C-alpha cells in the first residue's frame, strides 16, 4: 500500500516541488521509522516523537511544518486526526496542502461519517479519508458515494484542487484523476458494524 500511495501522489502532482529536496548534508533521521507514515493529532498543540513499535513519527502537532518534519524523517504520508482532539478543517487543510508540497500524502480521519466531514477535507487538500463510526452497509455506501465525483458518486465539483497543485484541467479529467487517486477507508468499530 505504501508504494501505491507514493505512486498515486506522483500521478496527482507530478514531480515533487524542488524545495522538497533535502540537502545531503542533513543526513537521515536517527531511527528507522517502524511505519510508513506520521500520525498527527492536535490535542495540546505540542509536538513530539513517539517510538512505539506499533507506530512512530510525529504524534502530536498542529502546525504546517509537520509535512517538512515527516519528509525529513523519511515518511510517505501523514495521518491527520480530526476525530480525537481540537483539529478543525482549516488547520487540517493547511497541514495537508503544506505536506503535498513535500511529496507527503495527507490522509485525514474525519470526526464523523456525515458527508460534509469527508468532502470538506478532500476539497482542501487531503488525498484520503478514514471515516469512523460506520455501522451499516448503507452508511458505507453513502461514504463512498460522497467522496467520489459523478458518474460513480455524487460529490460536488469545486475549482482548482490542491492535490493537483491548482492546475487548470478540464473538469472531466480532474474528476477522473481524483476518483482514481482518492483513498476512502471506513472504520468498523461496533458489533453492529
């Protein structure tokens, strides 16, 4: 999946912005990451690094420099958590757009499964969403449809997209690319689900 995310990022954006290249004098991170991504929440606003075996990387942070930190540490993606903590759409979008410039794939866990939770973060730069609290097949189908453009879904089309670096493309091409390259995942968390 890691390679697929990286390839999707490259297809969406093309080559990473030149400023994303790290000078060789910076060296590498002190420790090998145990996962391919960094997990971002905004609870206290503090930044830190965790070294647990289940996940490592930036555990808490709420500023746009997280993408740069993730790149420096060798990560490919960020998990931006809006469900647990005080992260809002604006901050998630700023982090997502900043991460895109470093070739880091931003994936956002939404606070709920209502359509506006997922579509708003996709509109402001997320390349994927993880949607919690999905309990039925009907809810899962609605999430999938809400996150896809016609003809396979019913997400509304907005102007230039951060995932495409605001390139001016025909609507049909934009929606096709984003339908193919957007990760949509649901969380099954209850016995009912």
